């Protein structure tokens, strides 16, 4: 039987590979980079994702490497007041994992790759760049560029988990509509200990501000601080050590002792592919949808795509289901989730962070505080943030 070809060894491609081999399905993964990416991107794993990782037996090493967060905070920068705090213990009856796990996505990919490579059902080809593919109806022949020249690989289905600039999506001619935000995100990796500076500040805090909102995310051994970067700000100038320190000290309202271990700038988009499949070729993860990182839903929803897609491929490969029907089902559910849930939630999260209108800001603070103070509303809020709503709805 032909294997499933997966393009991209990011978190989503590798999770799909693992989910398929766990179901006894052979896979070949091609990744253009010689080594797994180390870029500072996702660091939040939500409870629904932790449930999936547990099903695939890879949660324990990730938990060991990560940092458990039991409360989620929202602050107002101007007043330095906490607006709301949500305690994950309120969803302890809804999930075995009532917390966020903070850990870089590059830790997950480094846990997954050796497990996948150890399986007789899997091959992972690094430094293999997909350059073209032909779908003949019975399968897909992919052409990949390697240091030794071009190579061809053949699979039953080709899965594009090749990120936001997806060559798979472009080759299929599928549109990727949406918008790009004017603001960029400036991420600084530091070793700041907030405890002596702001003792009430939790390990994950979203700080509202109409001029310069801030997100603080503790990860093992590193405190990430994300700032809004406005249109006029120069990327080189803002990343100079003295400029970063000035920005951080201004946020802390004092000069503190810390190291800045790295900075990154990101442009941020909201886009969803017009179609999630064509013939025997299917898109998932950032190749299919991208969103701003407010709320940490990009990688998480990509992992949920992989979970869903692996179930459909299993029904095709082992239970005689029709591939077009399976992929149409996959697209119906996952595209609707990307459009109606992730895009709307992350866009609202973004607006909440940066809103300038006084009425809106007052209403936002009132609504957050009211929800946090009412256990029923707080549970609903947390189920949404934990990306558990869908599963709970499906279970009736
Ligand atoms: C600052 C920041 C913070 C974020 N925080 C969060 C968060 O906390 N939680 C969250 O859920 N999401 C977050 N995200 C989003 C998250 O990083 C992405 O959604 C996630 O990386 C998508 O994974 P992926 O595997 O689909 O794509 P990618 O991680 O982009 O992986 C794609 C892979 O495909 C490879 N590739 C590309 N083209 C080819 C080709 N032609 N041939 C072979 N290989 C190819 C690439 O080299 C890459 O390794 C954040 C993003 C940013 C920028």
C-alpha cells in the first residue's frame, strides 16, 4: 500500500505523522530544512491539545520539559490593575488536564521526530524540499530537491503541512484570503523574574493598552515579553539592546536586572484557504489557516486538524470509506472551525488588547471581571480558551 506523504516537519506535520503511524498507516515526511526549526513561535499548549498528545503517548515528555500554568490573567497597563483572573481548576471536571502547558513548539518537534523515526512505518527526509507534484487520481507523485539532485516519492495522499507560505497550497492554486494587521509583534526572550517586581503578576498575563499592549509568557528558563510595534517603528532600531531595555523598563516602571537573550519581529495575518483539499491533496495547519497569536490558537488548531484528518485517512485506508467524502467532511468541519471560531476569537482578542474607545474598554473590563467572578461564566470562558468547547459539544 502506498504511504501518506507529508510535506513539512513542523509541529503539525509531525503530529499527523505520529497520529497515522499509531493507526498503522505508513508515512513519509519531507522537510526542506536540514534540521528542525528553532524559531521562537508557539509556546502555549491548550488542554484539548494535551488530551490528544496523551492519546498518542507523548504528553509525559512534553510535560516534563514544560511549565504548567493554572491561572490566566488580564491587566490594564495604565492603572497597573488586574482586571480579571481565571482559575483553570474550574474545568477540572471537564478535562484531565486543567491547565495550559507552556513550552516552545521546537521542544515538541524534537520529542516527536525520534519517536516517528523509530517506527518501521515511517521515514523522515530532512533537507528534502518539495518542488512539484502530480496527482493522477490513484495517488500523488512528488518531486523533491535534495543535495544529490531531484528525487521522486509516491504516496496515496499528499498532506501539505508546509506552513503559511505553503508551496502545496500555491501549486494547487488555492486562494488564501484575509488580512494583514498594521501592527507587528516584537518578542523579547528574557530571564526576568517578575516575583520581586510585580508579585501578583501570574505566569501568563495579557496587558491591555491602546498604545502598547504587552503579553508576558513564562516558559521553562525564559520569560517571553511580546510588545506591539507600531507602523512607524524601525525594526533594527527597536531591537538594539538599549532600546529593548528601555521598553521593558518602561513597562516594569523601574530599572531591573535581567538579560535579553534574543528578539524577533513578526508580521501577523488572519487568513483561511478557500479550499482545504483538491483531489488527493489536502492542507492542514498554517498551510490552511493563519491567525494572530493572541490566545495561542494557531499551532493548537493545526494539531486538531491533524487529529481529525488522521481519523478520516484511517477510515479510507482501513475501513473502505471514500476518499472524496472523507476529505469533504474534513474540510467542512475544520474550515468552519478556522473561519467561525479561531479567526473570530483571535480577532476579538486582538481588539481587546488594543482597543482605544473608552466605552469599549470600560465594557471589556466589566465583562472580563464579571466573568471571572462568576464560576459558571468563568468555566465557559475557560472552556473556550482551552479549545474544549467542540469536544464537549460533540459529546452532547
Ligand atoms: C510569535 C508567535 C507566537 C505564537 N504562539 C502560538 C501559541 O502560543 N500557540 C499556538 O497554537 N500557536 C502559536 N503561534 C502559531 C504557530 O507558531 C503556528 O501556527 C505553527 O508553527 C504552525 O505549525 P505548522 O506545522 O502548520 O507550520 P510550520 O511550523 O510553519 O512548519 C512548516 C514546515 O514546513 C517546512 N516546509 C515549508 N515549505 C516546504 C517545502 N516546499 N518542502 C518541504 N518542507 C517545507 C518548513 O521548513 C517548516 O518546517 C505563534 C506564532 C508566532 C509567530
